[in-house]
C-alpha cells in the first residue's frame, strides 16, 4: 500500500496541473449534484486539496 501512495504522490508532483483540473471537475460535479447548496464548502475543499498536491494550486 505504501508503494501505491508513493507512486500517487509522485504522479501528483509531476502532473500538478492535471490533478488540479481533475479536482476542479470533481468539485463542479458534486456542486451540480447538490444543486449548488454547498458551493462555498465545496470550493474551499477543492482549494485545500489543490494546495496539497504537487507544487500547489495552479488554477488560481
């Protein structure tokens, strides 16, 4: 399991922009499914996740 986590971390470091875009799309999908009721919380969660991948948030 630690090998998988290591590889996932390496991927996130090398492909930060793609990971950030994926997180953004996932957040948008969740926001849509909840009817926009939790947009602020979802945006904060996406932003925090993006800060913890690769070099940080590349989307804004």
